[in-house]
C-alpha cells in the first residue's frame, strides 16, 4: 500500500509550490515566485520527468478532494483555488508532452476553468466596415490602417523617457485612490523578456522589475496602456496587495507561486486591463497623449490627428477577440502561420509587424491570449455589474479583487476535476 494521502491544506499548498517549480523546469514560459530562493535553485537542479510530475499533481488533487473543510468557509475557498491550480498544471504538463486537448475550447476549460465565446468572421468584418470611414486615404483598409498607425510610432530613442514619465503619472493617479505601502516601487528595465512587449516581474515586498521590450514597435497609445497594465494599478499593485493579504495576513503559501495557468490569470490580466480605463478616462487619455506623449516623442505635428487616432484605437480594442480566433484556428484548425497573420491584419486590424508579434505570443502562451479580452469582460462585469458604481467605488472593488481574487471557478466548488 502507498503512503496515506496528505490532506492538510498548508502542507498541500507547500506541495503545490514545489511541484509547480518542478514543472517549470520543462516550461519556457515565465512565472512569478517570491518564496524560498534556495528551494527554487535546488529544484532547478532536479529535473524530474513530466509523467512523474503528472502523477504527483494527481496525488495532490486527491488529497484536496479528501481534505475536510466542512468547518471553514475560508478553507473551502482555499481548497477550490488550489484545486483549480492543480488541474491547470496537470493540463499544462500534458500539453508539454504533446498531449493536446480535442479543441481550443477544451484547452481553455482545462487551463482557465472558463468558456469563451467563438465569434464569427462577420462580427469582425462589420467593425472593419465602420473603421473604413475613419482611416484616411484610399486602397485596402489594412494597408491604410498600417500606414496611419505607424505615423504614431514613438522613435526608439524616445521610448524610455516616454515610459518613465507615464509610469510616474500612473503612480500618482493610483495613489490618489489606493492607500499603498510607502516603500512600494518599480524599477524600469528597457530589455526583452520572452515574447512579451512588457512584463512585470514581481520581486516581493512591494518591489517589481517592469521590463519593456527594446525591439517591439511602440506606438503613442502604448504608453498609458502598458504603464497602467504592468504597474499602476496593474500587475505591480495587484501583486503587492495580493502578497499582503494572502501571504502576510493569511499565510497561504501557494501564493508565493504565480504561473501563467489557472483561473487566477483571468482575474490578473482582466484587472490589469481594467485599470487602464479606470486610471485614465478616454478624454484624459487623449489629452495626455496630445499634451505629453506627442511632444516628448517629437511628434507634435500629429496633434490635429490625435482624436482620429484614438477612434482607431477604440476599434482595435473592440476587435481584440480576433486574437482568440487566430489562436483557435492556428493551434487547432491547421492554419499556417502566414494565414493567421493575415487574419490578424484583416480582422484584428493590426499592422503586420504587430500581427507577427501577436502570433509569436500565441505560439509561446497558446490560449492564454483569452485572459486579456475575456478577462477584461469578466472583471468589468464583476466590478460594475448592474449598479453603475461611481469612480471611488470602482477603485474600491478593484482593490478588493486584488486582495481576495474571487475567480470564475465553474468546476471546483464541488471538487469535480477538469479533464483536458
């Protein structure tokens, strides 16, 4: 007979962290870890085979099912979150071995515990027709759109100062609404971090390295988008508040480890995107780009066109579900790389360079792409619901979501395992 199942939640959390670190010996995607660095280093030298890790995760899952949480709502909630995380990494281990789910929908369910709508081509075509009236010039819309957007490209040697200034402004706006630790802060690094245009590497204790790509194109609208998404009030503030609540206050060690897989990422990316519009209204965003970004980038000659440019940005944001459809077709329906890029140009109305970047990200993180758009929709509904909260209440609810991430866990409240 084997050893009895571990059913103590604290010990199961420690097992989860250990196994997740082992899994990342096989997974090239980044993760956040703010736990014991000696443990992390030791595990990096102990590369266990993926089938063995799958078995260990299954045993962890069995321990969670057997755990008695009848006397505590907090324990029940914690167990559900841990079960979601375990299932997601079981599914990821299978993917890393080439064992694919039967469909894009099944992969999304296995990794993120949600169902995402499939949108027909007609949806994107209708929006593109509306955009025809906005983009100047003649000829095919994707070519006109690309030429128009690239006029708003920030010169490479101006990007860092634009980013630094926008991070400072975003921090000021966030601190006006949220009471934050005095010693929280970021370090801006202009370097490349995997396939991402930017990445917030949380270090613990309110400190984050925010990486910005030096090779990917940086258009005017990206200054606010990335500064708010990655830092204020995005991933940096999210991780700072999450650590204070889940680790420092509750002692739930599983939150030392934040992989890219599990329902928590729906909230993480959705809330980071929600913070963009919460920090800057549309009018404020246009004014900031006009009065700060364009002059700093040496693009003041484009000032008369900034409102037209933001009408274009509005449409591209409405079209971002096109990235899900590109991923669905590229990963599961046999589309070539070129065909998927053409789709993103035609129906996501991206420039070809950015479409290529998007597909690089899809190749690296697969169905994670749904966390940005579906995640934003989920968080918006969670925060705004039907009661039309004012700005102060929206900030309050965002903070609550950071501190205790209520997640879209459809499969775990009754502990039914997900199947890839």
